[in-house]
């Protein structure tokens, strides 16, 4: 097969010309070749050179007047243009020591370079030689596997995964992103080598995990992680969600598969990574709060509060950012029952105001999470919940326009309170501000300075302060 019509990018043609002039051999390999065959756009190009990849990168940089980065320890170079990142490396063969995923590298042939690739669909290459430009070199039938949507390794999968255990995460990530099937032999090899993942850095594992979370149907990846028991190594707290317990004929739902359903529901509505993490963690504390009550059956009281307190520890363990993104996930986990409680009961103005105040700018994401959390098979029940959610949202809009309570601060400041009563900083200031805030949220006064000031004077008088 010749793919020359698919590699018409002027930069690739320039590289081909330089290669011929320098009497070198070079090939496009890996993801760029795969994505051409999948009709996907790719901005990263990997080029294997028979000889020195760094030397060819320097020639290309000079011709294109591009930005060059050289990594001598790895024998690679990167050329950046406005639209592309091009990685150059000499063809090589690799061998591994048991306790490390860092290979011992030697110069090799194109065939040996293709053998060391993770999957057959990534082991295909395209010739950049003048006399064979565009020719597909596919020694492991990667094209056939691509057409059949199957993930296989070029060599024995047990060796491939044992040598570099991160490839197990990559296999599951590709299966989740592309909706491919992992070959049975390969799947068994992942299970057999699952404990080898422990030699991989947490950062690399989490990078692959986030890509699974961001895939179109994340449950594909998480089911594979669970079934191969990789998840037991990398995120055991999530595994604890799995299972159903029955006492006196009463059972609770399987919270692992419920979580995956919520995650898939969220993924239909948003590509936001952190909203998806909120879906993953919204019930994470249910195993720790599970109790059986003879009258009502299974309960998980306080799992939202316990779960929110668990979020920082989980983020730290997974090397996820401990910043506002973590705080955002923590907030959604803490509040995820609030809108559902509102739709179950009579929707009061006070309840809606408090939800608006506590959720602030994240209220829309919270409602998206709560809608995704409705996974009942009872169609009547689901319809009732969604209709009530619509009522809550309408009331939110009305109250937000009227009372402006989203992220509001009491209309009277601490400075105004001190000036009015001629006092210094003290506990009374917090007392006055809190009572005014509660009065606004309960609808006793409107959110404006005049009514808040009048209430401030009444509270001050009650607690023994006099206007100066």
C-alpha cells in the first residue's frame, strides 16, 4: 500500500528531500501513521532514522528555520514548527532489566525498531525515501488489526508488558479512546503482569488514567482496568465500591458500576476532566459509611461529607493537582445530594437560595452531575426527577435575578459595622454578618444595603451595641 497522497504536508516532503540529499534513510512511524489510516488529525510526527536522528534533525531545523531541542541522553531531537512537533530518533533495539522500565538501547534496524513498539497498529511505518516515498511497511499486520479494531503487541505480550508495564495502561487507554478490543492473549498477559505496574511512576500512570477518563465512553477503560486487576493496584479505593450485599432480602446497588454509569452520563454532556473526576468520586465514601437498618435497609449517611474529606488524600496519592481543581471536585462531591434532596421535597425559596450560595459559579456543573446521578431503571421515577430538576432550575433563575445570592457577601461590611458602633475587631462583627446572611438566605430580608443596615442596627441593639 502506498500512502503518498496522505502525506502531502510540505514539511514531510522537505524532510524526504533532505534525507535523500544526505543519503540517509528515514521513516514516519507510530501514531502519525496510525492516525492517517484512521482519518484522524495528528500534530505529532515520529521519524525513525537509520543512523543519527539528531543529525537529520539539525539539517531539517536549518532548512525550516525551526526550533530545535536535543536530548543527547536519549539520542533524540525535537523540531517544533508552528503547527507540528517532529521527533527524530535513530532506529534502535531495546533490552530491559527486571527492576526498571528504562531500556538498554543499541543501534538497530528498522525491523528491530518496529519490534520494540507497543502495538502492531503503532508499529507501521511510511517510507520517506525518494524511490519508495509513501510506501507502508507493515511487518506485523497492523493494518489488518486496525481494520478489525484489535490491539495486539508485535512480540509476545508477556514480554512486552513486563519490559515496560506502562504499556498495559496504554493498551487500555487505546481500547477506551478508539473502542478497540484487546486481543485475548494480550488481555491475559496484562492480568498476569498487573503487579509490574508498581515500578512505573505515579505521574505516568495518572497521565494515562486521565486519558481514559477523557475518552468518549470511559467505562470501557475502567471495566478493563477492573477486570485485569490493574485498578486494584492503581486505585484500590475505587475497587471497594464494587459488590452487592444482601441482608433479609434487601440489597443495595453496585456502586462501582453505578459510578461508571454516572461517569458515562457526564461524558455525554461535558469534556471537562475535573467534572468527570467529580463523577468518579461522588460516592467514593459509600463503602466507609454503609450500614444496615432493619426498618429502612441499607444507608450511606454522610457519605457526601466523608467523600469530600477524602478527595485531597486521593488527589495526593494519584499526583493530581492540589489546587483549585481539587477544591472544585471536593465541592461537587460535598454538594451532590443537595439538588436531589430539593427535588424530593417541596422546593422552598430558602433551600434554593442556600444551594445557589453554596455552589456559587459551579451550580451548573453541580446540576449536570446530579442529573447524571439519576441511573434508576424506573422510567417513571427518572421522569419525575428530571421534571422536578427543571422546576428547581426555573426557581433558581428567578431567585438569582431577584436576590443575587450566588457567591454573595453580606451588604454590610465589617468596616461599616465597626464605624457604626465605634468598635474594634471582635466576635460581634462576625455574629452580625452571619445573621444578616442567614436572614437573606431565608428570605426574611432582601439582599440590599438598606434592609441589611436596618437589621444590623437591630442586632447591634440586641447584643448591647449602640450607634455612635
